[in-house]
């Protein structure tokens, strides 16, 4: 298993790439808030696109679209599929 | 009417679930919009008369969970547990079932009679999503009804179910968590049984394990010993799972939702990329997205302003006739003049509301209902972050270009107090339609259109700078954008009309009383003959520092009522609308700069007052007056080199 090399930040995914959420680094409130929206470890997540200057990320998760701020997206670790 | 014929229901659901459409369809014109006691959060209530029954409908705020992130969430759960409505109708977006179910699971924990409305089932079908709602009904042990709220389909079936539920008592389904959590809940439930709180025991236990701030405090006051046990149980959980206990529970709930979704949802992938996908790709693209945004917003402002100027001019001629009628029939006594100034204030309000704000809102809500507004937030998030707020703040700015009043009101969509305030302050600097009358009527007409547009660019740069500075000065962490991206859908006329009507009504309610009172006060000062003294008093600023005629002191005072009065009264004073006779280009630009920034108009001040208290409202006014005077004086001196 070379899982370590596949673990990257959500912000490092290219447009169109997808993976599974491994962990969210942040305060308890933030992690819970994301969990309430369905973003928990093990969830499949796909980056649709982002704006100019690598701004917020539009993602697909649980069959629906979400926009996550850049700072937030950089706290989510994913395992590249 | 007997008591048994009265039913009280609550609508709950996440944003974009079509909850408002359900509310509007059910209650129609029998709506009442107020505030939650002591809060600046809207409370929407309405009544429905159905087969002898009087059904009170309450529309809870659109929220994503029932935890204590926001006031809205606390209000919602308190209402459900304390007021004990006969039934909670959970409106669910069928195209986003999994995320919506997390909220449904939280509602179920509140142990209230529940009906699930699978809304927008038509859109789900279009996307190839089939939902086994009978199975869902079994899983959650509550009626599930498919609806298309925008067409009203399925809504009467909900009401029939509500009446049916009222007459039979049903057991609540309990969602089981993992073994370890269930053990903790059991332990706590025993202890909590004898505590007298108006929340379900199991729910209390879950919230304590989730370390809910409010519930922990509440229980701690009644029995502090329980908290020690909670602490111990949480630590055990954390040891086992390696996460905070709150996260463990939220995680399990989320997994349960996805497990249920897997059981009941079948997706047949579409053969080709849908129109929605294509539209989304173009409108949020790195380049075409921004280009389209400029075109759409530019088109919107152009339409509103050209329509507004036309209608406003038409009103002008009519109101002028009314004024002559008033003078001829009521006279020109002191009281007659006061009476007219009160009427004039109301007319002024109409003259802003109908020509500018109404069409502005209509277009805005069409864009929102279509799904475009969320795209703007996405595109602008990066830039907005430099100002210490996130992408949604951009919406308030756009509204502010039409009128600062609804612009400031719309800041309620921001999550934290800090961001609400920063956004509101910045919105007061956005040149509204009244200011644009001055900029284009004075600078655009007599100095050149390029200068007028230059002033707009200048204003935006200043707003950016002010935002950047305030984000550094006002302490607190910036909130990150978390926003669902809705699918594009055909805007519904009914929804747009309702939203426009609500917004317009709110504008009139807030602005009208203060505008009338201040209109009369200024008229009293005028009739008392104090104006020359005031303009003499202000002349060190207006004449010496700004290089403007002394009369501008008075104009600027009247301008607080309505910014464009500065121009209207200047024309009256000069006896001509050809301003180039009296003012040099340099003076025109200086006057326009002062008018743009010097103070929010009374209606805006009244909103700031209501939302943030009088201290903050006054502080904003004083700061902006000083800032505008300083800035315009500097501009004047720089312009010396140009002209």
C-alpha cells in the first residue's frame, strides 16, 4: 500500500479529479458543520472546477454540488482514486 | 370554531429545498411577516383554511442543521420542542436527497410528528433519479409524499396527511447509532429522566454528547453532576474513535443518511451531458464566467436605470401638478408647508421604490430563482475574501447599487455578526441609484461620461480598500464560504412576485416612518429661517476646504433625505438645470464625490440602526462624513492639476 503518496489536499486535485475524504483538519465546529453537509471521512468527492487565481472549489459530493472556500478546501485531505 | 379544528404546522428544510414555494402556495395572501422576539430574524407565518380546518403555518428559517452554529438553528429547534406544533413538514430537495436526509435525521431526533415532502420530484426524474419512497416511509416511520411545490402538486395530499396524523398518535422512529454511542445515550437517559426540561430525553443525551453549548449550560444549571458523567463518556468515546465525540456523532448521522440513500435511490445515468451541466460550465468558467457576469449585471443595471429614469421623470411631472394643487387649495401657511413636506417624503419614497427598486428586485429574484446568484458568489469569493468577507457578500453589493436599504438588509445572509457588519458598512459606500442620478446628471452630462464612469471605478476601488482595512481592524476569523450550488431551473413567476412583494414591503415599512419624520424636521428648520445661518456655519468646510458655493451646505443636509435632492434643489436654487453656468467641472466632480460618500441616506441609517443599534449607526455616519469631506478636498486639490 502506497497510500501515503496518494494523500493530498483537496486544493491539489485537478479539475475533474476525484477521491475519498480521509480527514478534515480544523476546529470541532468546522468538522461537524461539514459532516452535517455530508462531508465526512470516507465520502467520495470530485472537484468540478475552480475560479481564477485558484479561488473557491466547486465540488460534487453525495450526488450534489457544493462550493467550498479555498481556505476550507485546503483543510480537507483526500485519497486520490 | 372549536379547538379541534385548529392545527398548527411548521415547515422545515434546508436552503434551496423549495420551502418558500410550499409556504406561499399554502398560505397565499394570508401571510404575516414579522420578527422572532428580540431577534432580527424574519418570522414568516400564514394561515390556510381547508375543509373546516384553520391551519396555522410557520415557515422556519432555511438551515442546514439543528446545532448551535447560528441563531436560526437555535430558534428552529426551540420552536419545535417548546411550541409542540401538531406536525413538522420537512421539505426535502429530491435531487439532493443524501444531504437533506442528514437534516431529516436531526428532525426525527426531536421526536415531533413528521411528514416528509420529497420536493422537486420532477427535476429528480429528469436527472434520472428514482426514489423508492415507500421504502423510505418504512425506514423513517413517517409519511412521505412526493411534491412539485412550484406547481402546487402534492401539497393538498400533505394537508390531508396532517389532518390524518392529528387524529392518531404515532410512535416515533428512533435512529440507532453505533453500539458505543447507544451505550452512552442509555446511561445519560437514565440520569436525565427526572430533569425537568422541555426537550426529549434521548435528544438531550445526544446533544450533551455532541457538546452542544446551550444544552450543556441548561443541564449544568439543573444538575452539574451530570456534566461530569458526560465528560467521562465523551472521553471514552474519543479514546475509542480517535475523534471528538461531537464529530463521531455527526459522522455516524451522515453515514446513516448515505446508507439510507443507497437503499432507496437508483440513478440511471443520463446519456448526454444535460443542459444544466453545459450552462453551469459556461457560467462558472474561469473566463467566460466572468465575461457573462459582467454582461448580465451590466444589462440588469442598464435596464433598471433606463426604465427608472423614464418612470421617475413621469412621476416628477405628476407630483409637480399635485404640489401646485396643494398650494392653490391648502395655501402657503406654515402648517400647509409642513403638511406638504410630509406628503413629499412619501412621494419621494414612491419615486425610488417603484421606478428603481421594483424592477431591480424583479430581475434580481428572476436571477436567483434561475440559480445564477449562487454562481456570482462562487466567481467573486476570491476577491471578496480580500475584504474579509466571502462570496455571498457580493450579492449585498449588487443590491446596494439599486438601493442601499435592501442592500443592508440582505447582509443577513452572512453567517457571522462580524461579516454582517463589515458587509453592511461597505454597502453604504456603494453608489445607489439616487447617487447615480447625481453622478450622471452632473459629471456625466457636463464633464464627460468617461469621468462619470471613472467615479464609479474610483468608488469600487475605495470600497475594496475600505473592506481590506476593516478586515484588518475588526477582529475575528473570516468565515469560509460553504454554499450548495443549485441546479439551473426555470424561474417561477409566482415565486418571483412573492419575493419582490416581501422585499418591497419591508423597504417601505422600515424607510417610510423615518423619511417622513426627518422630512418634516428639515422643513421646520427651513421655515424657521435657520438655513442661511447653517450654510454660513458650514462654509469653512464647503467653501474654504471644498471650494464649492455656500449653498451646498444646505443641499447636503437635504441630501440626507434622498441623495438626488442635492441635484434637484441645486437646479431649483439656480433657477436652471444647466449646471455648467454655476459650477466648474472641478466643482462638479468634487460635489459628486462628497455626495457619493458623505453619509448614508436616512432610510439606510434607519436600517443600520435597527440591525446594529444606534451607536454603530451613528459611528458609521460620523466616520463617513469626515471621510467624504477629507477625500473630496483632496480630490479637489488633485484636480487642480488637471483642469
